C-alpha cells in the first residue's frame, strides 16, 4: 500500500526533513511526501479554500483519505495499525494523509475524509506533524509485521 503525506507548505528545515526521510526510508511501505502551496498572494479568507483544492487534487483515485485534525479521532498505535491493515486487506492501493496550513483544513477536506485523525489535542507545528505521522506509519507497519520496534 502506498502512503502519501500531502501537506500544505514547503519545509526547509533540515532537521525535521531528515527525521521524516529517516522514517520514510525505514518503512517497508512506500511513504511519499507531496507539498502543495497556493500560488501568488492569496488573501487569508480564501487561503483555506485554495489549499483545499490543491490537497484534494493530489489524492489518487480510490485512495483512503485521512485528514489530520485536532478534532479527529485519537487512536492508539495498535488501532491505527489495525486500520491500515484493514485498508490494505480490502485491496486499497493508497492512503493519503492530509496536513493543512496554519489555519487548518477547510470543511470540504474534512467532509471528503474517510477518517479524521488527531495526533493529540495540542497544536503542533506542521513540520513536526509530518515527522510524527511518518513515525506512526512506520510503527504501524512494524506492528502489522510483528516486528519488535513497538513495545506495548
């Protein structure tokens, strides 16, 4: 199963970019980062809508859509792994994980999502969300494989 992390904005932070790449490299399922950003100077009141269009356009047909949102479901790592395994077993070829910009995700993105997922109730910097998500994707695949990385 292909795992796509579709994120608003461009990261230019070597430390967090390196951590993301490390977890993506270690993961037995391919993790690909797609960065989207509205072109030009978009007024703040229209920014979320512009970001939504770019995020939704990056989702491959038939992919599971997961919106990262602080109001989403708060899953354990084991439950998250079960969800990924179920999607894989259903023959889903891809899962797209959507990370919004500074103002969050537009309602149209949240409605399009198969799952709203929270990484806790606190607000996290977007570049750290990428790393935390990549680690959880790696962890989930190790749980599914019975690998000892996850020690619960």
